[in-house]
C-alpha cells in the first residue's frame, strides 16, 4: 500500500512539474499575466478603501477586516484556480466524454486531473494574497499561523465545492451546475457574509459555502474561537471528502467520448 502511494506521489509530482514547465515556457507572458492579476486585485482593495472611508464601518467590518478577508480569498483562489485549474473543467470534460486519457493512467484520476493544468494569471492571486497579508494584515506568529490554517481550510472548501459542482455533469450530462457554482461561490466570497441576512445568509453557510471560504477564516484571525476553528476544519474536510466520493461515484457513470487528450 505504501509503495503504491509512493508511486502515485511520484507520478503526480511529474505531472505537476510538466504543468509548471508549460506555464513557464514563455516567461515574459508568465510575468505579464501575474502582474495583470495583481493590478486587478489592487483596484479591488482601493475600491474597499474608498468605500470604508465614506461609510466608516459596516455591520462590524472595517477596511482592516476586509483586507484580511481578501488576503485569504486571493491566496486560496490563487492556489485552487492557479495550481489546480482543471477543477473548473471537470464538468466540461465529464459532459463531453473527455476523461478517457485520465482513466488510462496508473494514478488517482481526480488528483492527476487537478495537477495537470496550471493557469498563470490566477497564480498572481496567490502571490498577491500572501503579500497583502504580510504587508497590511498586521502579521504576527499567531496571526500568520491562523492565516495558514484559514487558507488551507479555504482551499479545501473552495476546491471541494467546485469538484462537487463539476461532478454534477456525470449525472446530468450538462455543465451548467459547474459554471453556476463557480460564479456563485467566488462572487459571494468577495463580501463579508455578515452584510447579508435571513435566507441569503443561510444559503451562504449551508448551500454555497462562501462563508467558509473567506468570512469565517478572516474572523478567526481577528477573534479566535476554538469552536469556530473546529467547525471550519470539519466543513473543509467534509467538503473535500464528499467531493472525492461524488467524483468517484460519477466516474462509474462516465461514458467515454473516445477523446484522447492531455486533459
């Protein structure tokens, strides 16, 4: 069993290395895309700064809180959408019958699929998020540890939810759920969930878990609560486990499209 997982690990490392070499092949384009994303993120921070300069505070959130929230969101989104970009294409590949090449490899299909594609422009989010927290997030050893914990949990929730949404295509042969899930969770994760109320707030905790992607990790950094930390970890592990199970179940229903590509 250990030897088998070592073989899987070496195969995945080789796959990820190949993806990096592809992304790095045009170095000028690589850095231009990263800079473009960083500029886009800076504009968003400027928007929030101007907003809070005018209103002061919104339901307990101020500019410092939003900076921490945005640092976590951009770091985790940069990891998920930059380093495992195929997470966005699961529905497309499943509905079009484009997973044949993945199934033929001696590695776990989902892990190989995620490691196969890197999107350079989203890697800029990863760099920006880390830099934002270090520069403006009032870092200390304790806060940085909570930041890392929050990012790990955020990655599992975001990545797991996108896998779940994309895996719906195995059962419906359509990709709308994947696209809708992607846009919904990233749209709402950009805002503190506390600004919503009623049904909308319930949905962002229980249906589209945007709250656990950014708001909850950010609040833990500023006001640590053990039960919230345990809850966040449980949601993250639960989402990732459910995503793995649903994707594996979906593969049993998968119909080949005789499409042999690198996915």
